[in-house]
C-alpha cells in the first residue's frame, strides 16, 4: 500500500485544526496509508519509507519554521539521491504573509528534485470552513497521486 508521510510543525490550536483537516482529507483515499510525524521527530528513515510527502508549517520570520528546517537539514544528504521525483504538497499558515516560508520550502524541494503534485496551500488568520476544506482537498489530492 502506498504511504503518505505528513511532516508538520503544529505549535498552536490553529495549526492543530489544520492538521486534523489534513488527516481527514488523506483518510478519504483509503488505498493510501497515512503516517503523520512532527517535523522535530521525523527523519530519513520516515522519508525513505514514504511514497509521497505533505509538508506543513507556520510562517516564522519570513521563513519556514525552524522545526521544518531541521527536518530538511536532517534528511537532505541521506535522501538526496533516493528521493528524486518524490511527489509532495505543502501547506503554510501565517498571520499575514506566508510568501517567504513558501519560497524557502520550494527552494529546498527544488534542490531535492521533488515533484510538486498539488498547488501550495497558503492560509492566513483563523481558518474558516473553506480553508479547512482546502486542507482536506490538498491532502486527498497528494494521496490520490500515490495510487497506481
Ligand atoms: C516568532 C514568530 C514569527 C512569525 N513570523 C511570521 C511571518 O513571517 N509571517 C506570517 O504570516 N506569520 C508569522 N507569524 C505568525 C505565525 O505564522 C502564526 O502564529 C502561526 O501560523 C500559528 O497561527 P496562530 O497564532 O493563529 O495559532 C509568526 C509568529 C511567531 C511566533
């Protein structure tokens, strides 16, 4: 069964609500196993065992969270050759401007040569029903690309 790995930093109730919506969306694709790991505890073994990855982070000082950066620092060289073409998606939540966080992630995933399979999801402020629906759709879209 293909495995979707969610690597997330979830430091607030807002991001917890986002993560729960992501879980719900991924669960819609029953043919895909979901593995959810906090970014500070995820490592190369998790990534090498995954068929796709969904990254989630708050925007922090115009960048991805230190936790997600730590994940990339940990996995970059161990996974550089083995994960070329890995399907991925990303969500970022911020107060008002997620652009620096998103571009920092895209620089690293570009260097890793991962394949973005869904539009990046940028959320600001308290997430409403449409935002949470977008989280579910993102997770379901990334999961669905792993089938077949
Ligand atoms: C140190 C720090 C830096 C932050 N930097 C940004 C930023 O650059 N852009 C942004 O949109 N939000 C920024 N935020 C807001 C966080 O992204 C936001 O708190 C997080 O997504 C959780 O949302 P919540 O506080 O509504 O629960 C920052 C928050 C902190 C604590």
